[in-house]
C-alpha cells in the first residue's frame, strides 16, 4: 500500500504524526509513505523508516500572497508533483484550508481528512472525498492515530504512541543535560535568568551541559547571563544533529517547542515548561516526560529551583 500524508507544519505537529505512521505500518507491513511538508521540517518525516519520499512545498513563504501563488509557475509545478504518482490513500492530517484546497485535493488518490466538526478549520473538510469524525478534545497524537486508523480501516492499537524514530547514527547515552529555551511565541518563553541558573547548576551535576538555540542572537542573550566556557552551544544545527544530541541525553528541559516533542518521542527524561498552552492537548505523552505548568499561565511564575528539584528527583544527578 502506498499513501500520501499531508502534514506541513509545525515541527511538533510532524512529530505527533509519526506514531500514526507506526500504527499504519504494523497494520500494513509493506506500507510505503510519501509526505508533504514545509522545507524547514523535511528532516522529520525521514526519521521514520516507512517514509520513502518527502515533497517540500513552502506554503509559509507565500503567507498573505496565496492569490499570487495560485497563478504562479511555481504552484503549477507543485500541482504536477502532487499528482505525479497514484496513491491508495491520501490523508490530510493538517485539517486547514490551505492544506486541503492547495495541496490535498490535487493529489492522485482518494482523499481523507477530518470532518467539519473535527477539523481545525471546518471548511477544509469539503475538499476531502472521505471525512472522519475525531474528537477535538483528544490529544493531538491520539487524534492523528484515530484519523489514520479510520482512513486505512484498522483499529488503533492499545499501546503507547511509538514514533519509531531512526536517526541513522549512534545515540549512545551520555551524562548530558540538554536545555531547549527557544520557542516561536514570546508568551511561551521562560526567563533568561531561569535558564542561566539551571545551566550553572547543571555544570556541577552533569558531565556536559548543552544549550540548543536557533540563532546566534539567542545565544548572545543567554550567554550574557551565563558565559561559562564549559557550556556547549548548538546554534542553528540541523534537526537531526539536535535530535541525536537529545537521544543520548540523561535529562532534557524545554519549553513548549518542537524539539521538546522530539525529546518526548525519543523517550528521554523530559521536563516541559508550559504557560499559556494546554499540555493536555499538545504536551508530552511518554512515561519519562513530565510537565511543569505555570498556575497562572505566565512562564515567569515557574521558578528555577523547581526545575532543579525535578532534575534532582530523577536520579539523574548526584546529590550535593
């Protein structure tokens, strides 16, 4: 069986889709998957061994200019690529107007997606030939697993989500603490001083402290508060490089960001700091992950001492 998955962004959403691919592969051992996503996240689908090819379409680059995109030669090329191969099933796991009407409906094969009440944008459902009811009250991972099961006619396994991530390299365990401070929304950012306090504390309890940031500017802001040369910085590294670092970590602390979901999917001990977003819908799901939620929804309410206490409680560090 050959299927096409439309899940374009964001990184966490793509990671949340991987367990559904695993379920489908167990139901159909010869399953071959192609995937449509944003270029920035194209590494993520390839982490799953059932994914054969990734079609990179940069819809985000065209935000606010979709009318021009519609009549462009570039979009004509995308439509040709989408219809180049026949698929047994096409699944739009995004549930948005742009994914449904600009991508999914041009694919060659029967199209499946959420019904009007289940999709994030209800009008998207009218682009699908087959529509499925999946409660929006469920966690994102559960919703996607149920959508795939309905589209491919199997029962969702009564097992923990399994992302089946294969990074193609060694991920040996190391005495490493990884900090993930970067996030796209300012309201989800934790205090710079909080990160600095945890990093300094980690230097006394782990052989290695790694801080992964997306830009040099982020590094400069954080290093101004914690300039210890023993800290290892990963600046704008590839997603696979950061994922490999996470896979071998003894502990990870992160805000609500895509890389936090990668750490969770890899099954490493993770503390995810949540403020304005609801972890019941998008938080970590693996047994070694835990959420620390700001009671008032404000990230500054989370204290560095509480983060250090969690790290100490995991048995991952030596006592002072």
